[in-house]
């Protein structure tokens, strides 16, 4: 494993730089948009743009990679992402920011596709799960680290109203070009997945489709509007940075124990329990919102926010339990599209609600989303049971994982469970 880690060290370093920049950028945009007087509705639309771009990239980026190669695509989109963040400081109009956010989502998702497929190609069946776990630990830690400049730098430097932090993001993304451009790891080959219609995947796993969409709605809101929620609560810049980082810290800690549990019992039950826990935590937060200490609020936010990416991983594993091996890559692509659609629509709706009803609507919207996941999961448990021999191994997948990234992992899990 360590030899493989050394081989992929340049790739891991690149993702650390990218995710650090992305973590800082998301918080910056929410705070700067509020400073510029953007309404919560517009901020919701702007943040949805990232996931819309992400959705488009999951469809279009593989063909671009096939046409010109991994390194060229990475160089082009890293340069694009680096430039886009600077444009936010030059043009502070909501509609322009939305367009820029769509472009950022497309660029960043394309970069993830390049990196994740590279990891899969370089890994063996025995090391792929471990490499993806290391990758996600680095990604989660880097997003949290991205909040540090807002925490530790002097206010005159970290002030989101200035261009300094935006330039910092640009520098981080630009530096990510260096390790990928110089790596000796061979670029992977990409194969077209077998087709699978939305109707077919729903017939295989209704829970997988519905829960994936709703998880996208919830995670899009939690990630995209965390800074907006913090500002509405009167948080300082430093507290908003910690709030934004908390779901990634707690989610990273809980990933492995919950994933291991889902290997032992029905994943729909595990997903439903996670969702009902998140819903209950959010209800408590909403009830005591006006009297709660900021530190406790951040911890509670981290708990219900951190359960969202875990839900996505369990949903993918559950789908892998049901879908025939030859359709797994196509099923992964469909789940990504479903998640992206939910992630793009959630912040739009919630932004409007926050405009009319304020910060509490953020929490009650999340309660609604998680409650539907939980109760629908409990309902599906009464409709079909999953035999132990049908279960595939749990592999933690990021909710933004690409078709070409997840496909080999799903095939590996299926191979390991073939009688």
C-alpha cells in the first residue's frame, strides 16, 4: 500500500491544493455576497450554480478527456478555475456570479474526474479501496484546512471584502497544476459505460433513486449555504469558517464506523437511522436556536451536516447490492446525475425560504429532507428484504465522484461478492 501511496503522492498533493482552495472559496462567496447586498434567494441560486456545473461536467468531461488526454484537460480546467475566482472580485453582479459559479462547478468536477480516474487506474484490486480512503481523508481534511486563513490571518488580510483571499484561492488552484503536470503515473484509459435508463434504475432500487436525490438537496444546502446561515445567525468570520469546516471534520470521523455497520446489516436501515439522527439533531437545533451557544450550534451543525456524505456512500453501496454487474458503471452515472440535480435545486429553494422566513427555515428545510429519506427508507424495508449474500462491500465514495471514478470501484466490489 505504501508503495502505491508514493506513486500517487503527486496526485494526492494536487487534490489537497484543490480542495483547500474550494473550501476557502465556498465560504468566501457566501460572506462576500452578503457584504455586497445579495439576497438569500440570489445566494441560493449562485451556490446552486456550482452543482449545475458539476452535473454538466459529469456528462461532458469524459468526452473531453478522451479527445485530448488527462493532463491537458487538468491543465485547462485548473487554469480556468484559477481565473474564475478572480473574476468574482471584478464583477459583483448576482447573475454574473451565477454564471461564474456554473463554470467553476464544471471546471472543478472535471479536475476531480481526472484525479479520481487516475487513482483507479494506478491502483490494484487489493489497494483501490485503501487508495480511495486515503484520497477522501485528504479531501475532507483539506476542505477544513481551507477555512484556516479566515481563522488565523489578521482581519485586514482575511477580510472577504478585499481581493486578498480570492487571490489566495487562485494561487492554490494554480499550484495544483505542478504535481499533476510532472507526475510519472500513467494516464488512465476511459471506457464508455453501458446505458441504463432512469426508469430501469428506479425499478431496481426505488430507495436508491429517491434517497440520492434528497441527499443531494440536503448536502447542496449545507455546503452551499453554511456561510449564509452563519451570517444570518450573527456569527463572526472566524465562527463561519469553523461552521463550514465542521461537517467535513465530523463526517470524516464517522465514515468508517458507519460504513462498517452497513456491511453487517441492511444498508437501507443504516441510511434511515443516519437520516433520522440528522433530522432529530436538526430539530433540537431549531427548537433551541435562539438560546443555543455558538460553539454547541457549530457542533450540532457538523453532526447533521457530516451525515450527508455518509448517506451518499451508503446509497451507492446499496445500489451496488441490487444492480447487475454489467450495469454498475451506468448505474453510478445515473446516481451522480440524480445527486447533482438535487444539489442544484436545493439551495435555490432554500435561498427563497430564507429570504422570507430567515435562518430557522434553513434548519426546518433540512429536517424535512432528512425525515423523508428516513421514513421512505423504513417503508422500503417492509417492501423488500436484502439477503446477506447480496450485499457488496462498502466503499466510501464522495458525493461528487465521477462515473469513471466510481465505475471500477463498483465492479471490484461486485467481483469480490460473485459466488
